[in-house]
C-alpha cells in the first residue's frame, strides 16, 4: 500500500521517526506474545503454517 504525501506534509512529519520506533516496539511485543501463545497452544497456529515457523 503506497501512501501519498500532500504538498507541505514533510514539514509536519518531525515526529514520524519517533512514531515509527513506537510502532516497531509494539509490533515486537505483540509478535513475542503471539509466538508464546502458539508455543503453548499449537492449535492457534495459522493454517498456512506461518505461525509454526515463527514460533520455532
């Protein structure tokens, strides 16, 4: 998904790096939580096996 930036948007994106860092931290926490749950309850793994690969 591509995002377009309206003219003048770059000037207001000073907090973007901090927001990206916050999101990456939340993603890491949620990924760890998901992997932990799948290890404990393997039936929660995605049908395509992707959760199994990540939890191993």
